[in-house]
């Protein structure tokens, strides 16, 4: 009987020793597991630290990084959760240690974000705030999107982004400083590149396509072809001279364009609007028939004549010999660039796109006085009854006598 009692005592002592040995030492910063024992006033949770033999408390602000109204949205009695030990509590009424679920969750989030960053994974997160300089997003931890990384185009007002869930590329990460920099622009740029490559592969030089005016510059217009922009140089907008693309085009306007060239290496697409319009020389023989009189503008002056525009994109030559009835050394003597004049069509050559024009054909030839004819004075015989010999007879006789006398003296 005594041996039996001794055995029971020995067993109990061994169990107590095992229990004491199983109690782990707890240090600040340790990760522990805890069972939710009680929730107090919807403000904090009392936890039994598994293997620690002690209790701890999770205050409201250490339950979750995400906002919540009720503690039961985060934990409930009986839940077993991972926690990190923040510090030891001197007043042990509600437990021996201050614990955090939020920090352990954040640690796990940072580990996942670090992995996503290393693998180049695109993440999604809702925009929580619009602040000066960019956007604040909830990626499990606080992330920041600088204004320059929000969109591919300049954005003046970010208010429309609040509440939206967007895709982001992780640009910079530093868990020790809770620093997470994200970019939505980088995602859009990558998507645009894929779309651009696909569209460019399907474009053929010479084909006609539709697009929308995306941007206007002083040198041309960028046309959106459905995800990729092509350039219509200012010289390819119209057959007429265009000083500023904004004079003839508007952003958002739908236009027909012809594909001039596609360079996949540089990503450049050259387009033309004017090549989709009727040619300026179409039906020119009817519009500028030989003998017709047209209004024109002097475009260029050369040493041999003047080029005059009679229709948009149609110029004809007034040769220097057809400028004036009067002799001129250069066209600059009577004409100036930009001058409005009338011209007469002398010849039309649609194949070579040539027009021969004349200015002087529409002007009256100036009056020139007839030159006086030089004639010998002659007195008609019928008027005088004397011949020229009769009139000069005595004079001729005197000249003859003088000549004979001179010969005798010799």
C-alpha cells in the first residue's frame, strides 16, 4: 500500500516537472501562439499564451492594421492566433504581456510583398486616401503612390481615384521603415507596350484606318489607334498650308488616316490625313480649263517666274514673259509673295501636274506711238512744174565751172 502511494506521488511530481519544463521562456519580440479567452468592452482581447503558462492582452490598436468597428470582426473567443510580444506588463491584472496581432500580420504581409517585389508580381490594392503628392493605398500595410507614378498622363485632380482598387508595381520596399512605394503608371505602361506591339504587328503600310485625335502639338497631331498613338506631321494634315494643327483639328475628334510607315523597333507610326482626302489635281482639266480666269495667290518668286496657287495644293507657273507687257528683269519688280492676283490658264497638264498661267493676257496692251518715218523732201513735179534738175541747174553749172577752172590751173 505504501509502495502504491509512493508511486502516485512520484508520477505527480514527474507530471509537474514536465509541466514546468514545458513552460517556455517568453522574451520581447518573440512570436507566440495565443488562445482568445475573453473580449473586454469591445476594446481589447485577453489571451492565454500557449506553452507560456501566462496570459497577455491585445489592445484595440494592436488587433489589426485595417479599420474595424467591432473586435469580433478580427478575433473571437476560442480563436488561436499568432502574436508578437511587445513588452512585459507591470500591472498584471489583465495579463503579463502586451501582445500584437497587427504586427505579426504586418510581418507576414511584408514577407509576401518582399517576395512579390523580387518576382516582379503585380499586386492590387484599394486607394484609401488622396494626399498632397499622391495616393495612399492599403496593401495590407500602408503603401504610397507618388503623383508622378499614378498615370501615364498628367492628372490635375486625384479625387476620382479614392475608393478604387488598382493594380500596382512595387517600386521600392523597406519594411524596417514601413516604406512601400508603388506605381500604377508602370502597370499602364507595360499594358500599353503589349497592346502597342500587337497593334503595330497588325498595321499595314498603305491601309486606311480610323483613329481619334489624342494630342495636338505645334508640329503635328497624335492619333490614338486604339491603344497606340501615331503621328500625323503638320505637312500631312491637309493639302492646304496649315500653320497650327489646332486650327483644323480638335482633341477627341475621329479622323480617317492612312498608314505611311510602321517602325516596330522605335515604336513609331507615321500617318497621313490628307492622303485620305480627294487629290488637289483631281478633275483639274474641268476646274482649270484652258482660257479660264482664276483667282490666285503668289506663293513663290523665282528668277524665271512666279508660282501661283489657284486651288488648295494646286500651283501653276506664270513665266516671266507672261507677267507683264513691259520688259522686267525679275518678277520681284511687279509681284510679291502673298499677293492676290487673277490669272488666265494657258495650258493644263494633269499627268505632270503642271499649269501654265498668264497675268499679262488679262491686261490691255499699252498704247505705243508709231515711230516717225524718215523720208527725203520732194516737191512733186505736178505742183511746181519744175524738175529737181531745173531747180538746181544754176547751182550745178557754177559747181561745174569751178571744177574746170581748177583743172586748168593744175
